């Protein structure tokens, strides 16, 4: 977000409230600029059978020694409420296809090429910081879709938000019906994240950060 946008947005915000209310509302002015993560289709490939391992390392299944094929990526972020405060005890689930375009699903395409070492699905329960972390692969395209990672955020066993994140700058985004279906430009930008080389990694690992802003207001 550039400064000009911040400035304009704050001006607009201040114009819409009375002077007295503005005084009280100013500390929340930043929160008002948070873009709520848009909900997106779950798609057909949420695992219909869970892998033997559902931890946050998708590269290695249990104690196998052979890792999955793909560009190693540390995918992290925070689960935030509508005011920008971290949400604890949010169960973050991700799923994505392997480097050959196959999901952990009996109806997946590319089954014959499936990477048996890719977990394809993982879970992380947030603590008080709201942060989550996965080690996975950089998503790849498959017919009809730009690269993406599916997310489900569950709280108290309930699916609160289903969404997907995309690779910033990937040419496939512009042709992707789901991505284009997010009509609000800021919302689309909020799910389109850079995958950048991780500092100090000698094996070319990538890092990607995806903060999820829920429509929830904090519990009193
Ligand atoms: Fe998908």
C-alpha cells in the first residue's frame, strides 16, 4: 500500500464521520484500511481421504527420507480479525497439487504422475500471535488454473473462511477464472503474494507471506 493511498483513504474516512466520532475513531483508522480476505471456491479437491500425516511440513510424509519434488517454500502469515488483532486457536488447513499437478483426492487429474512423497495437505493451529507456518512447494499450474494454494480457516470445528492464494506476477493469474472472479482489486491483490528467495538459503528456498483477515470481530 503506498502512502498516497493511505492518505486518500484516511481523508475519506475522516470525511465520513463527525468530528467527535473521529477523535475516538482515529486509533482504529489503520484497522479500517485492512482488506478483508475474500472467500473463494473450495474447488473439488479438498482431500476425500486425509494423508497419513497432516502436519505443517508438506515436503515429508511422517519419517520418510525422500522429500517431495518442487521449489521448497516457507509459507507463513497471520490469521487476523477484522480489527487486525491476531486470532488464536484458528485451525489453518492448506491443500495444493504436487509438482505434477496431482491432488490428494481420488478424482484428481495427473494421478499417474502423482508424487507419492508430497503430503498435499497440512494443518497448523495458531497460538496467541495468530501466526502459522508451512513448509511446502511453490504451487504449479494445472490445466485450467493458475498456481494457487487452497486455505480453509476453521474455528471451533467450523469452516469460517475458504480461500486461495496466488503467485504475484504469474502470467496465469490474468487467465484464471477464480482469480478474475474477485472483482475488488484490493481484495485480489491481498491474495496475490510474492514468492521470494529466502535470505541465506543455500538450497534456493523461497518464502511467501499470506496474512488472512477474517470478517470476525473480536470476542468481548
Ligand atoms: Fe485447486
